[in-house]
């Protein structure tokens, strides 16, 4: 069942930070956390700020899952893959979520939110290396070229995102606005990912 706009705003308020789940609304005065910067519910304003170590770790996990729109089982699979890779597990986990196709589309400013990017992908609006891909969780890799399908180049929401958002495109990606073509230059490192999350707390949560 789709999550309503107000429900997404409540998710941001629950985590205490913007998760940018509603695209342009997140950058406007209509942003839920801008209007009511406290947790949802009748006791939201009176909730104590201090949390236990477990609660802090749980909130970080929920924040990351909600940001990248990943359910619990796939999230655990990403963590298992991150543990198998060389390097810092938390950073590996974050990098894996970043190279999902839906997130990559969002990072290229071809969608105003990850939810919209997911919808665009499932509706087959994009090609990776010349082939249509309709799997949001598809993992891109360095050298991959992402293009907008010819029949989708005048899609109004996509054009609105390109012209209206102005988000910074991270250095691990390259984008040619004239051809609506993006390229994965490298794997994202932690310093190139602006997601506001303490990934080590998530690793600690699952290590309990």
C-alpha cells in the first residue's frame, strides 16, 4: 500500500531529520519537519531527548531504511554483503545502498525523490548500458551508462525535477543534461555520500 505524503512527513519527524521523501515539498515551507519539528503523536512534543544505546542504534537503522526505501529482509542482505567486502562494514553498507539504480536516478536529479525514482525505474523509463532495466534494486558499477529512454525524454515530472531541484550531483557520478545521460565514474566513498546517518551504529545494532 502506498505511503501518503503526511505519513512520509511523520517518518521524517520521527527520525528528527529530513529524509527527503517528498521531493520538492522537502525544500519548501510545507515540509512537515519545518512546521512541526517534534515527533508525531499526542506525546511527541513532550518526548525525552535522551535515549538508550539500543534505541539510538534502532533509530539510525530505521532512518537509513526509510531514506533508501528498503525493507528489513533486503536490508539484512545488504548488511551481509557489506560484511563480506573488504573495508569498513558500515561504509560498505552505505555504498551498496547508494549504487541502487533508484538511488542513482535520484542522485542524477532525474527524479525529485527516491520514491519517484523507484516508480520511474519500474515503469521502464531508463536504460543501463543500452538495455532497459526495471529493477530499482539493480546495482550499478563504475563505467555503467544510464540514459533516459527516447519515449520518456519529455516526461513532465522528470523535466520538472531537472529544472527545479538543483541538487548537487555527487562526484562519483557524471551527468550530461543535453543528452540526459549519466555515467558511474567510481564507487561512492563515505566522503562523497551526504546521507545524514551514523552507519557504525547500525552495524552495532545487528551485532547485539
